[in-house]
């Protein structure tokens, strides 16, 4: 029914435009002749020629309508009319006038030669006026009353993205209470110039001043092609204004013609990292993933699901998603099926603790590449349940490594953490043991075993950013464990890109480490998130210092001193040299640890320290 109503409305609009153009042709014909005789209606020559014009009028109207239809003047959405529509109108009117001239001469209807040019000029003006009058009327009626209840916008960036955004804000009926007041751009040549009637009033140094002068309450950052470092610098300035911030995601939006106001998103903490996203060699990744059977353990988690998304884009022969949590596994399965209908996806519910189940999976599917992301990662929870951390992280990894070795897996990439370096918590210590397992089995297996170590992942399940957002949404307080605590951060796609790149670089036994730039103070992160949410820290939303949790460090390290660093082809990815160790002694201690954790031993942390000498048990000096 709705479609029928829409079709009827379109038909009525076309009929209206055809009738309007008929009236315009009549008007242009008579007015063109009148202009030729200086509007002297009593001139005898006017009456002589007017009969010629009127006799030819039916043909003129039919030809005009046909030409206008050819140039889509009855199909265009005139509320969005631009240069293309102007060109179409001009071209259609010129061709119509030429055909009118030829037709009248061949038909023997005499008129002054200047009439044809006057007819064409009047026709062009009237058609343009008729098409753009509707847009002008809509714009005038749309302008909100100056009652202080509408959004006063500043746009940062003076490029094509800004032009399109302003155009949509002005023309769209969906964006009623928004007015663009000014533009900011660092290009000195654009200062004082206008885009869609909006002035470029200054550079980034003028943002705060302009926001106050124009009473701005919303800032749009429309610079899709600039580096994240520049965006971070701009956001830092904008935070002082206490305006709501929105940002256009990336240059691909501009290239694909997707620069719409609906594509704008709120500025997130990722925009404050102050560095560009990690770039990887997509070709090298595709070369080793394409047509391979790839398994992802923990495939429903934050890192695992993103691994599945990116791997799916590289045309694997089969993607095997393994996870103990059926809801997470189901979600990523359905997402990938919808996006990659031709991809062979196998989703299996299994625990890496169950060695028999894991072996059966390897025996049946024989994966070429394994990404091992299954793990317990929550530091305070693992401190209170250390045996569970060891069962899942250490022996879940060992089960998967043994199966990969037995069934001829080509490459095995394990997800590690910066908390594995000089660990002060059971989660970090368990991950360090996993790295030692990787190192040990790499020496005695044909499988290339590697580990990838990185810092905190923004937005992952259980991480600090989602917690802060929930606390802000609840009105606070936002809780920070220590005012001096710092962390390295990266985005989930960056983390996954590193993991995939590690797989491409792998020769076996490496610990890959990401160059993560400067660390962030957690209290700064909390303050930034509060500001980006439109509140003032310590005034609208309070911040409470709660004290370090068990096993928590003030700062994290990415490498132990003994490991050193080795560069790779990607300057942001490094390799830590393996530390020498007695593998036979290590495996014996693992056997003892296995029995102890399943017997729920109380001294499990002491046993871990005997395996990981750099582990500092909470409370030790």
C-alpha cells in the first residue's frame, strides 16, 4: 500500500512538472517576442509574428517535454539539485531552442531572428526558477526560530566532506533543528572564504574563540583523509569547549559517496590515541590464509570474533570457529554467513580444557592455521580463582598445541599480553607459561608456533572503556584504581591485524610485539570519556580513586629486558628473542602443575613462581 501511494505521488509530480513546463514554454514564447519589440504590445509587427508563435506552440510544447524527459528533468530530486542538474537544464533548453528554430523555419512560420535567442534565455531562466524555487521554499520554511533550542554547529575541515554535510543539513527535512554557523580550516588560502554560504572563520587556534562567539554547542570533525594524530590534536582542543563532538569515520566514506549526516558518529576514545592505525601487508596475509583451513579458538570473544571477520575476507577454504560460549559463537556465525554467503563456516562448541574434544576436532578438520584466542583474561577474577586460570589458559593452550603438532598444523599463533612480562598477577603469569609452551614445542615440532603480545584493547569485553561508559551513563562516579596508573592501548582491529601479520612473518618460536606508541594515564582516559560524553569531570561526573586491585601494576611492560628487540618489515612490529630455558625441566614442572591445579592446591602461585621466576606474587616485595 505504501509503495502504491509513493508511485502515485511520483506520477502526480511528473504530471505537474509537465503542465508547468507547458506554461513556461507558452510564457517564454510570448515574452521572448514581447522583449523583441520592447514590450510594445501595440506594435503591428508584434501581432504579425505572434500568430506564427501561437500556431507552432503545440509542436514546441511536445518537443520541449520530450527533450526535458531525455535529460531527466522529470526524474531528478530537485531538493538535492546541484551542478549536474544545472547543466542538464541548460543543455535541455539550448537543444529545445535549436529544435524550435529549425522547426519554425521548416514549417514556414516567420519570426525575427533575435526571437530564438530571447526565447532560449527566457526559457532557461524560467525552468531554473521553477526547479529551484521549491528547494528555496523548503529551505526558508525549514530554518528554525532563534529560540536557543536548536543545535549551533561548527564544522572543522574545509573540504568536499564539509560541502556535502552542509548541503544535507540545509536540504534534509530530517535535520530540522541544526544550523551550521562557521567552518574551521588550517589552510590559510581558505580563510574568509565561504562554503555553501558558511564562512571559514579561522584555524584550529581559533576553535575555542569561535565556539564562544557563535555560541556553538556541537562540533563536527569532517576531515576523513587526515592522520589520527591530527584528529587527536583537534579533539584535544575541542574538549575545552564542552561541545558535543561528532566525527566522519574515514576517507572511504568520501570515496564511496557515503558522506551523510547519518554516517557521523560520536568521537570515541580511539580518536585520542594520537597515532595512526597499524598498517599491515594485506597481500602477505592473503597469500598464507587463502584456500587454507583456519581455526580460531575463542572465536566468539572480542579478539576472536574480529579475527574471524578479517580472516573471512581473505577467502579461506574453511573457517572453524571454536568457543565454549554458544551465544557468542552463534552471533559471529550469523554475522559471517550474512556477509560471506559462499564461505564454508563450521561453528563448534568446545572447551580447550577438554583434550579429547580438541583432538577430535583437529583429527576431523585438520586445520592448516590455528589462532588461539581462548583464555581467561580478567585480572582480579583470576587472582581469586588461580587454579581456573591455569586449567584454562595454560593447559587449554597445551591441549591445543599438542593437537596442532599431532595433526600437522602449519602455523599456530597464540594471543599473549603485555602482562606476561615480569607478571604480578596470575593471569599474566599463566600467559607467560603459554609463551614458554609455544617456545618449547616450536623446537620439537614441524608446526611453526608463535605468540603475539600486545597491550590493552579498547572496547573489548571486560576492559576499562566499556566500564567507564556504563558508569558515565549511570551518572557516575567513574572509578580509577590509582591516579598514576598508565596503560598501552590499541583498537581491536589493530590487535587482530598484528596477529594476522605475525602469522605471515612467522618462522617459528617468535614473540611478536607491537610498537604501541605512548601509554595513556587511566585517569586522563576517564576525564576524556566524561568530556566526550558532554559532561564536565569532577563537576557533572565525579572520579573516585579506589586503590590498586590484587595483582595490578601501575604500568605494563611489553618485553623482558633479556629478550631484546628485532625489527620486521613492518616498522611497528618487533620480535622478542626467546629466552633460553631448560625445556625438559619445564615439561616436568608442567606435569606437577597440572595435578596441583586439578587437586585445587592452595600453593598454586608458589608453583607458578618456580616455573616463571620473574613472577611477583601479590604481597611479595
